[in-house]
C-alpha cells in the first residue's frame, strides 16, 4: 500500500493549530482595518525591525510571526501549518507542539537579525544612505528593514514532518509526488542558496533558521526522551541482545499516530472497493487494531 500524506479536515484540527490559524487571520484582518480606517501600519509596530534600528522592540520577536504582507503570504503559510501541523500536534500533544512552533519562530528571527547584523556591520560609519538618487538617514533606512510572517516557524514544522514521516508522499502543486525527506532537503538547500544569491525581499535565512532551531530542538527532545536506561526489567531477545529501555513517549505517540493514519487509509480503501479489495496484510493489520480498541 502506498504511503502518502493526506491532511485531515478543519473540524478535527488539534487546538494549537486551530488557534494559530485563527490568530494569524485575525492579525491579517486587523492590519487591513487599521490601515484603511486609521492609516496605521501595524507592521511598523509589530514587525521585527533590525536590532540596531530605533523602532526595534524585543517583543517583536514574537509579534512578527503573526504579521503578513499579503493574502498570498498568509495563505501559503497557513496552508502549510494546517497540512503538516495537524499530524505533528496529534503526535506530540498541544504543549510540545506550541513550544516547538514558538522556538522555531523566535529562533528564525534571531538568525535573521544575526545575518542582518553581519551584512550591515559597516553602516554605522555613515550618516546617510543613497537609494538610487533618494538620500535618507541611516536610522530611517534601518527602520525600513522589517521582517514579517510565520514562515520561519512553518519551515520548522516542515522539517519536523520530514523527520517523523520521511517516506510519506507530498504532492507539489497537487500533482508531483515526492517523499517528505527529499522535499525537506530540497527546500532547505534552496533557501540556503537563495539566501546567499537572491536580491528579493524574502527572509531566506529566517527560513533556514527555523529549520535549524527545529532540528536542534528535535534532537534535544529525542536525546532527553530516549537517553534514560532502566536499571531493572531488562530482557534478552532471541539474538541474546538487550532490550535496554521501554518505548519512550516520543516513539509511542509516533507509532500511535502512524497506526491511526494507516487505519484511515485502509478504511478509505474499503469505502471505495469493499473489504474484498484489501490484501491479507491489510486485513490482519485492521483486525489487530480493532482488538486494541
């Protein structure tokens, strides 16, 4: 049976993903309303400014994640959050998923600030900046460097999904199948390349930063969850080797989520072709799952 990923519907979204979707869209609508009614640009206050700019505030490391520059920007970020975050939160639970999301988002902002600091290390030696015939002060220029969007956190989510279900198939543009592990590697390398070579307004290093912080946090959690070895109840298997520890919460939750996903796929197959369309292995798997419940 082909292993492919199909996101579930909004009605069964776990709480953190659902509330993140709602909050992001509320912020986006508020941005439009404030600009239309009061001519106030919320991104000027809530977007992440360069750390050396006069408009920089520490709280912007959090608020910038909920600001977006266009409908396409928020749509694709939220679509990815819904598509990949659903399974991850159901596996990890709300608390761990929220911690992961925030760490990746804040970490992405820190990486973006570090890259900008390196790029602008000499600008403090000047009073003005020439923007193609338009001369502005250095402070005004630094205040123009504003980062917005949940992309850093979303790229961390993408990395987590690729590590947890590496062989699941993702359909690019709903047509081109690719395994999640290759999808993550390609996107990570592409963002790194674009960071060094692109001249657009996309914070590519923030995307890479979100994946980097996500990787570090996952490795830390895996070490923390799997690193404990019990001092009793050690059993030998047939090969005379030790089963030296019980299954961790990480492994247990992941196995349970995998079983639920596969059960849903088998039930979909029954709905389309009847019980007789199942293989013997699929029938045996379904029987074992029914005994568990």
